[in-house]
């Protein structure tokens, strides 16, 4: 979570108001980018994650289709319809032909070919109808060329080797409902609609949507190319994709399931197929659950991450607030994959480039498999409630914040993040309806950061926030905080590498109530001004090492007294503070820190394994005697429970390149306090933990 140091004179102005302030180090955001302020919950979303009986991925996977959804052959006895201009010839019964209109009225299989300027309609109550397109061209300037007005289910097969096209006009004059709202797609069905086969279908929706079903839309095969001024593929109850090749170019959402009234419906399931989406709004959007278990997906939303508006920094009061340039109400949703209740990914190869969040859920998100590559103008992956990574490979090449949720768990898999602000961010609170609440979150989510020396809880805590890493591999390159929790952060397993900020307004690690390391390998490097170290209650030994500013690529080596290299890391950014924790640290052993040189091992993200390291200059050595050991210069860092830097009394250092004004050092020993400030206790007292000073008789508030 980004923090800014304000001028130190502002600090003393604030001291006059200290009794009305709570120390802190956080921010609030407007827009959808922060879990602390109604993050990503779009206006109009009515189905929520906690809705009674809401559909979940566990009930949708594995995707099982009905046998008729996969049936793409037909008997010689099928009725043949030969289209010609505004009429047609028919080989059997069950079809009526009028000028400009061919209507199928009975169940059965119909093989259709030719060209029709008009409407191909299905009006067969409670019937299952099988249509075979075998070289069909349908067009209509005033209405939808394909209209299923009454049927139980229609299966549309694209005959092998056939090319088929459907094109509507920009203005409809013929509707089937009194309100004049239906049909609204070039291919429109009021029944379930399945498309399969081995041919191709090109659909151009110039009026509104490309292909729409008011029940379930299923794609099981074929080569589909859909262009629409609004939504490309739209199913009210569900969209299911189990095969085929689908290309969508849409002025609205690429693929959408729109039922926002029934929590059992409104879901999208993708199990197979090759899907390419370019959408002006959301790439794939489900009102309830969006589940992906296979296939190859390439999604571009809102023109991609390069089209995102810049995040503005608003310096208000004594801290910094982040905000997008547009409000939530004014912003069109341009997320890559978006779910109203649950986003679940267990397989597939997925590439997302989104103007807003790459992956987004108004409720839960689980990454349980697959290979994902995400570029996002806002969060790489955002969940209003819980985000869990269990397995798979998630690479976020570009983002404002990498992963963000109220509760954030990494239990396995591989996560690789590049973020201009925070890499991991656990923040916000949960309202009664199970979603992140801007009102409630803003009350607990704004934490003052200008006064880093307060200690004793650097800011107000989001009590619902959780950040736990118990397995997997995590690499973070962050311009803001590398790992940030508005509550605590616990690590018990896995490998975590953090290349944190180069400015001293942020830290490689940041928490409100403390960092506890009980297992795994943690290596976090960054600037020193806001550096935080884990708690003494950690179950695994931790070393915090301060160094003079080192250039990017400078090798850092920690070697045991037996000569074994425990850590060899060449960060891709400048650094001056290091936090390292490994199960190999042993009490009583001495370790040597070396800067520079080279290593012959295998390099991954700057970390070397195997081989040997040579050269370099010894910086310092340290002996493990406590859970937290500090070494080097300015090594202590901030500790929310510890009241400033261990081993120092000032509790803070100025940002890189800045100097404290004369006589304004926030430590009290030997310094000049501001006018009217009396640290003796007779006058004003500073907040607990500031500069190591604790007013006599004052009880701790932590």
C-alpha cells in the first residue's frame, strides 16, 4: 500500500492534533482499484456471493453436456430446405414458407442451404429442433435473420466444410414483443441454443448483439466469428463452451451471462475450445460464477492495459489517497474475466489484457490450475472477498496492484507479479451482504503514513483482512509495497522473493499488526525508509540487513560458517534493506553477508541455486541469537508492535534524497521539540511509541 512522506514540518503541525489522530500507514482509494473502497463492485450487480443457494464452480465442473449437444450428424430422411432470395423450397413437412420468411413448426432435423433475405424462424412449442447449416447466407436489414421464438431446445450444426453467414441491419423495424425489445441479436433464441459441428459461421450483429439465447447458450464445436456493436455471445441463464473456435469482437461485453435475478443461473463455464475476445467492455462476464477448466483463451478488454487512465495521487491531510480519474458510477466496466460471485480457474491457457482488472470477482476467486498471463490497467487479480491461489501458473506482467482481496491466501502454484503499486494487498472489510463495503472499509482503511515513527500499530486496522502464504512460489516486483496487509501477514511455507520499492515512502513488507514467519524461504529487498521487519513471535529465524544503496543486479550473498551459500540474489532493482528468513538459519551460528561478485548457479528471477559464488566484498557478519537479528546499517526497519526501529530511537528515517529540517528530528534525545510540545509529561505528550517515548502511566493501545 503506497505511502508518501510529507514535509517534516507538517509532522509538527500534526503534533498539536495528536490526541485526535490514530497513527497509521495506509490509504483509501476511490474507484474500483481498492478493496477498501467498494473495490470493483459495479453499480447494478444484484447477485452476491452469499446469495442463498448461489451456484458454485463445484456444481458446474466437470462440464457435462447432453448427448444431443454433441450430435453433429443427421439421417438421410432429414427435411431439406433450399433457400433462394426471399423464398425457399422444402422436401418435407414441418415448414411454412412465406415471402421473406421460412418458419419451422415441428420437431425434427432440417438441413438448410442457400441464401435468404428475410427471417429463418423456429416456432415449435416444447420441441427439440435440429438445424443443419450447409452453406447458408442469411441477411435482413430490418430484423434478426435467425429467430427462435418458441422451442424447448435448438441445436445448430455447422456441416463439415461449410461456410455460413448471418448479418442483420443497423435498425430493426420488426419485433416480436409489444415493448419492441426482441429480438435484439442477429441470431436470437428464446430457447436453449447449442452450436456444434465442423463448419464455420460468421455472424455480424449491427443492431445490438451477435448471438443471444434467453436460456442457455452452448458452443460445442464449429468455427465461429462474431462481430457485434454490443455483446458478442449472450446467454441469459448460462454460456457454456466445450469446444470449437470462437472469435468475438464486441462493442459491449465479449461473452456474457446476464441473469442477475436467480442465483442458480447467470454463469459461464469454459471447458475447452480456442476463444479470442476483443471487447470494448468486459471480456467475459458472468453475473454469478465464471469457471474455466480448459481451453485456450485470449481476452482483450477496453483496449487493454495501455488504455487505462493514470492513477492520480491526491495529497490530502497528512497522507496520500489513491484514486482513478473517473468515479465508479461513471466508469464502464472493462475487466478481462469478471464474475459476480465466484471466479474459479482450474485449467486452460489464458491470456488477458484489460484496461481495468485482469481477473475480477465481486465475491470469491480461486486459481487452482492453468497457465495465466495477465496485463491490467488496475489489479492483476481482484476479489472483493477471498482470493486463493492453490496451483497453476499466474504471471501478471503489468498491473497497478498485483493481487488484491480482503482475504488473500497463497497455498501453492507459481505467482509472478509486476506492479506499479503493491504486489500483494490484503485490505478492506466485509459488509453484511458479503461484499466489500466502501462505507465500512473507508472507516477502517485509511491509515496515516506520514509519521512513520509512531510505531505501536502504524495505522488503523482492517480486522477482516488476512494475508497468508503457506506454499508455492511467489516473485514480486513492486513500485509500492511488495507485500501489504492492513492487518497481519503470516508465512508458513513456500518461497517468496520481493523486489520492493526504491523510494522510502513504501516498503518491501508492510503490515498493520505484524508479520509472522513460521516457515518457508522469504527474501525481501527494497528501500529502507519504510522497511518493516517480522515479529519476534515468528517461529523461524529472521535476519534484517541494512546496506548502503546498491545498484540493480548487485549480488547479495549470505553464507553459513560452514561455507554453504544460503542465499545468492541479484535483485533487478536498487536496494538498501534486506529481510531474509530460511529454515537453514540456526541459533548460535554465524553468517557472512557479501555484496558483489558472481555466482555460477542456475538463476531464476535473480535467485541462484546450485553452483558456487566468488568475489565480492564482505559487508558484515551476524550471529543468530534471537528470532530477529539485525545487521549492517539501518537494518532494523519498522515494526508495528515494536515502536520504531530496533536499536535506534528515532523511529524513522527521511526519504531517499531528503533531509530533515534543522531541529526537527523526531527522536527526543538531544533534539529540539516544537514550540509548546513538552515531552516531560507536564504538557502535550506524543503518541505512544513515537521516538521510543512512552508517556508515564499511559496504557498501550495495541
